[in-house]
C-alpha cells in the first residue's frame, strides 16, 4: 500500500508534464507547439490549468511576460526598420530606413496618443469612428516632430546632386 504522502504515477506524470510545459513555453511561440514538444495534447494542458489554479497562475504570468517580450521585440524591429540602423564605426547603413515602416510607426504612435486622450471619456461607437478621421491631440504634433527630428538626426549628411551630373539613357546612347 502506498503512503498518503506519496504521489501516484499519474500525479508524477502530471507534475513532469507541467514542468516540461513551463520550460517549453519559454522556447516556443504557442501552447500548441509547447504541448507537442512535451508530448501532450492542448486539452490536457488546459485540463491541468483548470484542475490546478497555481499552475494556471504561473502559466498565465509566464504567457503575459512572453507576450510583453514579443511586443518589445516587434516594436524594436519596426523602429529599426523605420529609422534604419547606422554603423558609426564604418560610416554606413547596416539597415537603411524603410519608408513603409516609417508610415506604419507614425500611424501607430499617433493612434497610441489618441487612445491616451480617451482615458477621461469613453470612446465613440465603432461605426462613428470609422466614418471620420481620428483627431490629433495637442501633444501629437510635438511627438511626431520629435520622432522626425530623431530620424533626421540619424541620417548621414546628404550631398546634393548637381543637375549636370545626372545621366539619362538618351545621353548615354550617343
């Protein structure tokens, strides 16, 4: 007979699976991929969460932490694409600025600014929001100017192109 303090084989398996899920979730991007790596189904994982509130709490905290890390990584990547990456040592771009990413970043920053002004009042119904442009608050222009100044300050000094040095195809055929 087993002692009441001893874990059953099923309980040991569940503990091992839970620990393995925690480790797997640090390495992969989804519960499905983590469960597959551990060798359990997603339903089993969610059943563990339902049966064990402490496990559920740890999983939820870990998933939220990973979500925040991914958001930070994506934001950094978008900003690097938007502003480019300048190598001061070699005096060249390691990643040139991308105008599409610049537009995306500016729109995202403008929306963030707009949403912050809604903290005092509830947002308008969605249909009305779609029918009109979102107004900018008083600080939006300052934030955009600051972002553009940072962008312009990171650009190397441009040399003007002289009109006489531009070659057209017609000039080169002669």
